[in-house]
């Protein structure tokens, strides 16, 4: 009898393939908004627009997957966007190479700063990145005295924002490239296995010879670097940079990553799922706007839909694993 019960339980857990829940949620939302808005939502132009709008969150969700998989969190990605965008825009006044290098350098410095304090000082990442977010937000306001910085570099604008290759936005190509690199790094390398081991049980990972401090530092470095890249993509898309860029992105990135199947408590990461989670958020945003709701109504219903989607996802995952 116990064997029969066990078999039934196993069958229930495997009723849905692991990681498929986010695709079901995306399909349901697409059908809903398609039924309500028709071709306004389902047109190829609007679909490309959704992929373009979600590129920044998608890129950052890849880096956030590594951080959450180690059992840490990064609340500074929004502020990193603003500072990297502004520094990159200022660097473009010299030349394109300086602008690109300046933006990426911001991400590397922020990641090393956050990672060093978390790994070697031992302060929880929640507090470290919350504090660094304030520092970065202050610097973003300070370096330009609250002024916007225009970007007139056509090459930068094409490659990092407004370009299209045929019908496909360059921003979406960045999403695919970062997603592919993140997938290989997490699933096909020793580093990826060490990330998951660290998040699953840091003490056990340490005793097997994994330098868990270094792993956490590298994860935070990846997160801030992808945030800096997202800042450059944001600036390229808008043809300029401003200190308000990235505001509110922190929670959206974390929500997309968790929605995609990455555990908030570490030990499990899903790169492709995180990107699909970002697209789900983009679909919600786009659909609510096309429905003509006010900003207040959009915020309300977006929060409700995200809570429902995440709750369903987490609940079904726990059943599959249990």
C-alpha cells in the first residue's frame, strides 16, 4: 500500500514537467490579453515592443539568478542602472570605447564592493546592497547635479538601444546573448555547480572544498555587471541618461527571477525561466497599458497578478519537489 501511495505521489509530482509552470502562466496571460485587446496586443509590432521593453529586466534577471541561487540578494541593481548609464553617457563625450568601458567598470566596481563586504566582512547581502543602493543613488545625482546627459553617438544608440536587425530589436538580441551565456555558466561549468551547492548548503559546500566566499563575491559581481549593461541599454534606448533610471527595477528583477523558478532561499536557479519571468512582467505591463488603465490602477493590478502568479508557481514547485 505504501508503495502504491508513493507511486501516486510521484505521478502527481511529474504531472507537469519541471520548469513548465512559467510557460503556462505566460500562455494564460497572452490568451487573456489577446482576448480582451485582440490584434492590438497580438500584433507582431506589439510583441517586438514587449521584448524591447523587457530587455533590461531580462538581462538583469540572469545576474540575479546567480545571486539568489547562492542564498543572497542584490537590492542595488536599480541604482547601478542609473550610475552606469550616466557614467557611460559622460564617457561617450570622449569616444565610444571610453563610454562602453566606463559603464562596465561601474558594474565591476559595485560588484566587487558589495561582494567583498558580504564575503569577507560577513554582513548580510540584504543590508550591504540596501546601503550601496543609497550610495549609488547619491552618486548618480551628484555626478551630474540632477541633470540629464544626452547621447548622440549613433553607433552606441544602434548597438545598445534603438537598433533593429530585420524585425528583431537589438535589445532582444542582447537578451538572448546574455541568457545563453548565463545558461552555460550555471548549468555546464564547475562554477555553476558551486553556486548551487553554496546556496543549497553553504556549510556542506565549504567542507567539500568550495570557497563559498569567493562564489558569493563572483555572483554579486555578475549581478552588478549585468545591471550596468542594462543601464547602458536603457540609455541607448532613450538616447540619454538620467539619475531616475532604474527606479523600482530591483523588485521587478527579483520577482521575475523567482517567478521563473529560482529559489529565493538558494540552491536552485533557472536562467531561461528568469528571462521568461521577465517577459511575463512585460506582458502584464503592456496589457494593462493597452487596456487604458490609469497609472494607479496599473500598479494595483500588476501587483495582484504578480502575487497570484508567483504564489501559483511556488506552490506547484513545492508540490513537484515534495
